[in-house]
C-alpha cells in the first residue's frame, strides 16, 4: 500500500520574495466581473472561483507550483490505481460552527457528479464510480478507471450537507470551511468577506476582504493608482501594465499564467462545419498583430492547444498561421468566390457571412474582434461584430451554442485534461461548439486513464495534432498573468499563476 502524507510546511520556499510591510486589517481587491454564483460546485467565472476558494476549502489545496497539499484532508493513501482514501483533520467545522465530516464530502461529490445538478465541472469528476464515508473522518473514493489528474481537481470546496438539504441556497448565502466567510454581496458592485475563525489553520492575518467590481480595465487601474484598491490583477490593459510595472510605489508579479485566449468555432454552423473552412478562417488570424499591438506583449503567441509550460507540450505541433492569400485560395477551393464583383465571397448565390462575438468588459478582446472583423472583410467575408455584457455573452449566447466564432478565455489549466476533456469530447458539458471526433474522444480518455506521464504525453500530443488541423478551437495567445499590489499589505504576498487570492491573506498558497 502506497501512503502519501503531505504537510504545508514546504510551501514557504514557494513564496514570492517581496518586502514585508506594516499590517492592515482590510484588503480591497478590484475585479473585472461579478460572480455568477457563490456555490463552489457551480462556479463558471473567475470571480466566482476566486471568492469560492476563500469561502470554501477542499480536500487539497494547490500550491503555485500546482502541487496538491493537504487542506481539509490531513493525508491520503492509494492502495490501488482505482482507490484513494482520505483522512480528514480532526475537529473540522464550517464557518457557522457546524461540524464538517465525511458525510459532507460524500454529499459534495455526489451532487457534483449528478447530471441533474448541472455542475459545469461535472466532467472533472466523472470517473468517480463511488464515494463512501467509512467513518466520520475517512472518505473512500472508488474510480471507474485510473484517473491521473484527480488530485489536481480535489481543491473544489466542500459544502454543508445539512444546510443544503434544509433548503439554504449556497449560490446566494454560502457557508464553507475556508479562511473567509461572506458578510455582504451587493450584486454588480462588491462582495465583502471577513475572517473565518473556525478555519482549521486559524483565522488569516487579513481580517476583512472586499472585492469591488469595476468592469473597465483602465478604470480599475486608475482606482488602484488613486489608492481606492489595494490589489488588481489580470485582465489588465497593456498600457496600464507597463505604467504600473514602472511605478516603484507598487509591488508586482508578472508571469506566464495557466490560461489561453482562443476562438471557439461553432462546428454545428454550416459555414464552419468543414474543418477546411475553419482552417481558412484560422489563416486570417494575425496573431503577431493581436499579441504585439493589441496586447502589447502581455501575452505570447500560441502554437497549439497545449500550454508551453505543460509537460505535454511539443513545438512540433502547429496550428495554421496568418496567410491571407492562402486563406482566400482555400475559400476559393471550397467553392467560395466573388461572383458578383462586390468584394464578398459567395456560393450558390449566398454570401459568406460570419458573426464574431465577445464580451464588453475586456477592451482588449473587443479590439481584437474589431481587428479580426477588418481582416475577415479584407478576405471577402461579411462579418457582424456582436459585443455584449459578460452574463449575456457567456450564459445566454455561447453556452447555448448560438455563436459562430466567439473570442473567449480558459483559465486554471492545471492539467491538459482541464482544457480538453469537457470542452472537446463528444457531448462534453462545456463543448459549446459541438465538436465531435471519436479518435480525439479516445485519446482524451487515454490521457485521463494513463498514469505514467510519458503515456499521457503521447495521448495528448496525438490529440493536439488532430485539433491543430480540425480547429474546433484556435488558440490566439497563451495568457500572461499580472498582479499589482500596494506595498503596505499586511502580509508578504504568495502569488499563484492561477490568480487565486489566498496568498494575500497570510495563508500559504
């Protein structure tokens, strides 16, 4: 029997080396969008995820180096490839003082894996065949097959079974076992948290946190410079990043993130159902101009769907690059030509029309869509640019499969599986573009079930090679991550490329 016992003491070496300054009790953080929910099982946006990470605690916590370390679980063991047994810490409670036991862990994952519950992260836990409370502090997971990335996903927040069954709506009134608890949520304005004295590691050094929603990136940066905010982080406008990085009044952390900016092709739409059509559109994407001129070097040009920082990355896998003439030639080959002499491509009397969409809160994405509109028009494509607020764009449009080509981002890519399985397997819960390829399905399943990294690498590289040709996604850029903070923070920040906030509270990330 292989036993793994981890402690958080090793995390000190991961701390970002910045000076220590005088303590203050309240931390005010600027964020770009409001949370959609505060139920840890239902989060879809970055604000919801970051706030949930403070209100709730998982069995494990991920360090900035993506190492799973104990949180609610004191230790775990894996007697065979399809069994993991967790031992909880003694005396755990939720923020309201009620006990947290193995029954709460079982309830959390049973709801997460229930298709009727509708969790957007359900696919991450699909290999859990059974979960059992052996006793109040012991939880046994039985898997349907070996599942390599599971530990990386077990930081999801454990919820109180008794409260949920009594009718409490955690989406609006969350109760967790994390370092903070909710005080007030003014929708569209701010979320106020205070320290949870019942957290197993003790109340954090920062006693109060307020997240202020300021949708405009530059307005958020200006509020930070004016002293109205203590911390801001990505997304930020390039000109603000440069200015703030050069200002020695502020501390900063600038690094590669675990995110991508990408175009989601809706493969169910007639104009985009043929991979060759998606290839032609991909050849109209001038990544260099987008990354260098619009994002001004804050991101990096992407070459495939696997992050360069990943152990599965290969520079031999290359998606199409910018080639206007090649794109037009491919459109012509596929039967689209300017038969009317009006500068637009048509076929069988119908023009080639596409809608490009994104959300209004990120001016860089808006500018990118406007730039792509101009490039597509140069090639003879009639383009409509559709810009709407984040809730309308994400929930009511893209997630309903209404888009043609949507500019989006994925964050928290702690494992290749996180960007690939739910998004690009047939019928996956976040496969909003309707992509389906049985060979890719099999490779992504193998990437989950193969336990050795070499075998996983082989599977993911084979899948990425197909995806670079069939292009349900076109990865525009590998995102950078930036955090700026006041130099009088109460603790030395520990900064994670995931963008999580625990490292600002005096709790090891």
